[in-house]
């Protein structure tokens, strides 16, 4: 139950943005998650550095650095506590939508995850195109022995 409770706030924020900006539009979801051998602080640092999100603040526009799949958007939320560290961006690349990127405990281990919610007529095709890129990127960024 505790695991569900700590994950809900981020997804409630995604719902808020959807209702305010994308209501009724076609939607598609991308999800890539990897376990990390180290602690949450280490996983958060690695994720932030590799995505160019270290030190990001609400309102800033950030874009993918070289080596990461394409994304760009404005930072909506940065949350850090003992259980969850995540950042939410309102995307304009790879298409209109929302991204949740963060680290959290799951099944007794630390996990890094990327969730994107893309909206619009092209959302399903776009998600099908970029999801494999994110899965490959996560596998390279968080290899099984990393930590």
C-alpha cells in the first residue's frame, strides 16, 4: 500500500495537466524502467546528469543532451523526499505531452523510470517510435552492474 501511495502524487499531476490542456485528445504512454544497484541518491544523480536535468527548477525549459532520446519541455514539478525523487516536464518534444522522470523504491530495490504521456492525433505512432529509444537508453544508462 505504501508503494502505491508514494507514486500517486506524480500521476495525479499528470492527470491535472491532461485535464487542463489535452482533454479528449488521443493519448499514448511510454514507460521505461530499470533497477539500479546503488541507492536512490546515486540513481537520481545519474539520471539528472544524463538527461541534463541536474539542478532543474520549475519554469525552466530543458532539452535532451547529446546521447539521450529527444525531449524538450518546461519543468512543472521537482519533487524530492525520502521515498521519491522525480521531475515532471510539460513536453513539446517529441510531441505534446507530459514526462515523469525519476527514481523510487520498488520491490526492495531502487529503480529509475521514465514515463511519457503523449497527446494528439500522432501520439500512438510517435510513442511506438520513441519507446524503444528510451528502453535502449535506460539499459545503457542503468546497466545491471551499475551502482
